[in-house]
């Protein structure tokens, strides 16, 4: 199963497969045409409370990942995660985020869950 991570602001690549935005909030300054998304899976994004608590502080990433994985058990997020899993089983998927530090984002946590089950 090919799951990639990229910033949504990066140019489209031929190897992207399905391009899926996993942020709850639309990326600032980006048109829908330029984003060239296949889906916007905002229902799989972390809660506003968790996102604000984390604030992309790398020192909090491990705890953020633990809390976010717990949130993925919520029925709405679980359904969205199931959809991502189905898509990733059909072919390459690129999880997109506006976050500058992709490796310490919810997209990285989702990729880990999709690749390894959590």
C-alpha cells in the first residue's frame, strides 16, 4: 500500500495517485483548482481542541499522536479513516496538509496508521 505525505502547496506529481487533503481547515491562499484534490477528508482531521493544544510544537508530537489516534476511534473519524484505508488499498494515495512540518503533522500520524495499523 503506497501512502505518501506532501504539502498541499507543492506541485502535483505523477506518482501522487489519489490526492487527499486531511486538514479540517482549507489551506490559506490556495484555490481549489490549483490544489487538484481527489478528496477533502476533513472528517478525519484532529479536533479543533487537539489541534490548538498541539500548536505544531514538536516537543508535544508524541502526545499529540497518542491523543489523535484515540480520536480516530470516534465514529465519524473512524468512517473517514476507513475510506482512506479503502483508497490506499486500491492504489497510491498522497495525504496532503498545509502544515510546514509534514513529518510532525496529523498526516504523518494517519500515514503510520494506514501503513502499520497504528
